[in-house]
């Protein structure tokens, strides 16, 4: 479930009853936030791996570019 949806549900419950605990929704929110953090770390790792590999690829020159002996 989307974190924003859970937060809105918590807010609606808190508006109607200020003493409501919302424990199940709070746990769900914590789980979603943990997943977001874990996915962010994984994305950073994959981005670094991609840029490392991408930096090893040479330039692709169009065939219309003239080739000289001093290159």
C-alpha cells in the first residue's frame, strides 16, 4: 500500500477520535518506510554499478565522421 494513503487513513482516524492508537496502520507505515529506505540503498548500489560499467564504454562515432591517422 502507498505510504501517503496510510498516512491519510491515520489522519482521518485521528480526526474522528484523538485517542485512537492506529497500531496496525502505524506498523504498516513503518514497514513501508523501511522498504523505501532499503530500496533507496539498493538503487544507489545499482546506480554506482551502472556508472562504473558505463564509464568503460568508448564513444560511438557516426560513420560520417572522417578518420585521420593522428587519432
